[in-house]
C-alpha cells in the first residue's frame, strides 16, 4: 500500500511524506523516496509510482510538484513534467498520466489545472479541457475522464465542480450532476460514479459530502451514507461491494467513526 501526505513517521518508521506499507501488517517497507513537502496524489503503473503534491524534491532529485519513482528503489526517474503549482490528482490510463491541480503550466505547455502527459516522456499531449478552477479528483473509465474540483467551466462547457470529459476530444460530455460545493474525491465502479467532498447537493438530490451517481444521466442514486464532515478520499473494492471513504467526518452511515 503506497501512502502520501504530510507525515514524518508511519508504519513504525521515519518516512518523509511518502511510504510503502505492508498490506497485511501495516509496517513500513524499505522503499523510501523522501519528499521535502506534502504528497497529495499517487498512481501506480507497472514498475512506476507517480507522485503529485507541492514538493520540490523527491526520490533524491529536484522535481517540481510531480515525479515518477522507481517502485523498487524509490529513486526518481528522468520523467519530469515540472508543474508550476500544486498537483492534487493523478490517474494513469492508455499510456497517459492525467493530472489535476492548481497549475497553469506542466509538461512544457500552458495547461489550466488539468492535463494529460505522455507516460514515457512527460510531455503534455494536445488534450486540453482547461478548467477555470482547481481540479482535485480524477477517475478514468474507458473513454471518459471524470473530474472533480472547484471549477465552474471545463471542457468548453459550464460544469459545477464535477464533469465527464472525452479522452479523445477533451470536450465535456452531457453528464452533469452539478454539485453545489467542491468535489475532492471520485471513484468509478460499473455504472456508478462515487463522489466525495464538501457539497450538500449533487445529482439533483440533497447529499451530505458523499454520493453515488448514475454514469449515464448523473442522477444521484438512493445510496446515502450522509457524512457530517468533508470526504477527501474514496476507493471501491475489486468486487464493487464495498466503498472505502476517508476524511474529517465523525459520523458516517449513521455510525460514529473514530
């Protein structure tokens, strides 16, 4: 299990903002890239761990907010897109690394808060949806990139904090759940898109910080755990039967959480 954040100790060991943990015991493994500032996003592809955040050094090299790390040694590879502001979200699909954040330049090109980078070279591709506010969540399913954040326009359309983009044309699709406040996390399973954040309304329904949305029309389903505080992270089990959520909440699904 790869972990990123602002910690300096995890799994019983000193680790600076990034670590690999044993999936059974939780103990920190020897892998230790060491970032000088926070790591907010991680994505794994083959033997590479992509990291994003607000760091300027990681894996023993100078890297501005985004880097590729060797999954065996923890060393930074030569891949170096060099973002000019924070990277908040990463997703890898089809030879591309999709990136979201607060940047306006990345991969050698002007890109407003969202970009697709070549997985080999780190150069920004022609894909350019251009968001007018920060992007904090990404999830890829087939030819669709689901995006969450605090934007009101993306992919050439008015979209309130959540949108679906075509991976080929970069245009926003008709899918439009429209959240009334920022979306911090997304996960896709089958025909459902799970969203977390600080919103109180999404998909045409009252939903407190977390919701399940139909991937066709964007309508909120009946699923309603009702978190009392922000939801920052989401993941779905391989069988689609369990949704894992993390955030600042103390009440979730009708239960008190510690």
